[in-house]
C-alpha cells in the first residue's frame, strides 16, 4: 500500500495535487543502478532505506559524504532529497535497493543547492518551484560540470534559487526525454567533441579548451555576436572538492558575451591544475573580435591555435568586444591600444558611424612611417586590427615609443574627415 512520510513542515494543497513538505513512498522494493567514476561524484539517495548510513549505501566510497549549506558539510547518514559529494577509488557500478520514492518535495535555501530526484527520472521542465524562482540551469557532474535537462535517479544536481522555498520533483513514474547533456568539459563519459552548454544552434559561439598535464580538460564559452544569450544563466556552481581541476571566468560563469561598443577583459581562474596547461580555442566566427591575454601578452583568437601556460602564477584573461550587432557607433573614435605597453602584439580599435575610406598607419618617434595597417573603404561599425610589431618589410621593430594615426574620409553624401593620433610603447 502507498505510504506517506512527513519531511517536516506541511503545506497547502497545490492545484496540481502536490502536497508541500511530503515524501511519497509506494510498496515493494526496487533497485536503482548507476555508475561512478574515479574521484569525486555528485550522487543522491532515490529510495527509502532502513540503514541510511553512508557506509551502508555506498560501501565502495573512500570519503565521507558531503552535503552543501553555504559550504561543504560532512554527513554520516543520507536523506532523500539532497545531493552529496562522495569520492571513489575506482570507477564502477553501484546498486541502490529500497522502497520507491514516487514524489518528492525538496526544501531549498537562497543561492546554490545540491538536490537529488526520486526513484524515476524527472524532466527539468516538469519541476515546480514554490515560494522561490530558479535562476540557474540544472548542473550534474561527470568529471566536470554539465547542464542537464533530465534528473536521473541516484545522481545529484546543483540548482540556484532566488530565495528559500521548495522544488516539487514529480509524482509517480515520469517518462524522461532522451538525455543529451552538454558538458562544460570533456568527461570520462563524454566524447572528444565540444557540444555547447545551451541550445543546439552553435552559430556565433566560440570556446576555450584548457587541458592540464594529467589530461584533465575544461571548456569555457564566449560569443561576440549572440545578443540573445543571457550570460547570467550560465553561472557555474561552487567548485567540486579538491583536487578536481576547476576552470571558470572570474564572474563565476562558463559563458561570457561581448557588448557592442565596449571591450571587456575577464580574468580566467584555473584551480588545482597540473602544469603546464595547454589552452586551445575555436572562434565563433572567422573575424571574432576576441583575444586571449596571458601574462599581458594578447593573442588574437581569429583561428585555431594553442598556447601553453607554464605555471599557476600565470595571469589568464579573455578580452572580448561585441560586434556591431547592437547598433552603430554615434561618432568617430580612435581608442587607446591594448595592451599598452605590449610585447609583441597589440590591438587598435576605432569606431566608424558611417562608411569611410580609412588609412591607419604606425610611425616611429622621428615621424617615419613604420607600417600601414589599413588603407581602404570600410563599412560603419566597431572595428579593430592587431599589430604584431612588424614593419612593412615584415621585420619586428625595436623597443620604444610609437604613434598610430587614423584618417577616415566618409563616403557618400555629407562627406567629412576625421583624424587622430595616439601614442603606444613596445617593450621587447
């Protein structure tokens, strides 16, 4: 016979028939089979058991279970509803035997929470928040964080909410849609490709791949053209317990989006990595105005390349500018190059409110022409060009002060001329 077990404070009936604060069990026993990988795993208890001690439920684990409440808390016994970190010495399968849990009401605190589903899969679209709002994706973990659209029994998941409340995770068996998680990093269960952490449409999305000396890999994403992406939804959960490698932007996100007319430099945080770390990238479009900055050196990401970061003291950042998708600039402008001083590469940005014939040249301190970077008609928009310290003959110039000058003559009706000179410094 079905049984009802109180989880704490009872609530009012919802229109759908759910009862806040209650956990529903059905009669008989069932087995939930799943797998674990070597190292830390994010798991949960999807069945009712007599002995809820960690050692009884996961005898192969080599660590305590850790729950989360603003920080990781060791637990000796597991409950239905929360998620837990457990560490295993080897990969393998595990079986959880107990009374099926048909419906679940999970209490959540403001901020990040680790939760677990009942005995049947739960589609994310079917989860009902009460008294709170979900403000993140649902993240599982398979050697790296991934966004999931279905919660699988036995697995644990991160979710962020606006304030304390409850999440209702279904009632009775749920027919789950085909599971197609999008990994933030290539995991032991994943392939070698890099699916996106959002919709299947990959247009305009670039990624950075970080691979350390032990072979662990993490992926960060960026876009200079996708104005439809809400970067705030791609905040990552708190890092897994060490020594798991964790890579994220300093904003806490795995995705950053450029803004038209502005240039952002977002530091990248790499934790618990084995150095050297190789960083590769794939741009979202051929002329992506994005660069990787390593120890002050700016590297354009307009093609597939790779750089090596030698030690943990290295400073890494993404420098990203939006294209003109957000509109045209209001006035002509020539901006200070970045980085400055530089060695050996820098980027010069300029704004064109109208189509213009642009001449952009580099001069040395004596006024001698060093390099012509642009000489031709360019469409209106936010423009940028990289200079690699080479002269017109292809040889690198010496350290010192240099000047760059723009002359933009508008084409068509109401023609006019804009000129400006800026100073920069090379340090070899």
